[in-house]
């Protein structure tokens, strides 16, 4: 069975703080794909990143960075110097190699206060 | 280019009514997905099309739910005899590729269905 756990239901920070959103996954597939999506108040899910299981390099994109560790089945997301516009619900998701459906976590609501 | 579009954005139905939700995928995307998102939850998979073929409908909650994509482009999700538990946001996503490859799904804005 495949499962994604986002233990943090809600996080509140003050602007310019760094924040890390945790994601732990379970899968029996040897090849799989991990994703992060952002859902702002408008409701549309915005794709942020895809990580393939065979590529454990961490990635940085501007203020965003992702730490993928197969040994702990984790794919954490860090926002550096957070801004009010980062306020949203963030979802981690998993897809197996031979499937097409995304398995989502329950999401983490991030509130960034000025 | 244009993203995934969905209509209507909001739908209020009385219990027992039938509803039809439309999804226009990104042009050229072969794969199309429907998800259901209950309040405060992550999206849950309903069904998947590759072109006009419905390859996976394992997530449809009952036989009141029916989806089609007759020409491999626009898709319609139909819910018959709506129940209050059907109230949710219905999300459509599309992608350029399919099973066994590395790809991401791009989502539309969703249709918020409220059954009264």
C-alpha cells in the first residue's frame, strides 16, 4: 500500500522566518515519484516539484529547497525567508511507477504573518 | 498557454438531482484525471483517462459516479442522484505523459459542489 503522512496540520511563522514542512511516505515500489503542490486560497493546486526515487540530489529553487532521503522515506520542503504570499496549504504526493494516481497527504496549512 | 479549465466553478444541487462537471485539459495532454477533495483533506483519486480510454476507475465511490472523455479531449464527470456526502471540490488534472514515465499532473481550479 502507498501512503503519505504530513504530520504538521498547521504552521504559523512570522515573515522572514525559515520553515520546514515534513513529508513521510510509504511504498513498496522500487521506482516512484514524489511531488509537492501548493494550494493557495483560490483553490487551484500549483505544481512545485517532482522528484524521482533514483535521484537523491537535493534541489534548490530560489527560496524553496527540498531534502529527499530514501533512508528515512522523507521528502521535506523548506522555505527560506518566508513571505506572506507563501501562505497556503502545501501537499506532498506520491505516485508509483506502474500507477497513475497521485496519493496525497492531508496537507500542511502554512500561515505567514507580516 | 492556457491551463486546465473547469466549469462550473460552483454548483449547488438539491439532493437527488443529477449534475455534470466539465473539464478542458491542456491542449495535447493525453492523460486526464479526476480527484475529489473534501474540506480539510487532500485530493483523492477518482478516475483516469488515457486519450478516450478510461484505464482506471477504481476511485469512483459508487455507481452514481460516471466519467467520460469521448474524443480524448474534454471530459465530463456526472453524478446521478446527488447525496449530501457528494459535497466536495472536484479537481481535474491533465498531463502530457502516462504510466511508467516521470511526469507531473497540472490541476484546474476545481468545481465546488454543494448538495443541499
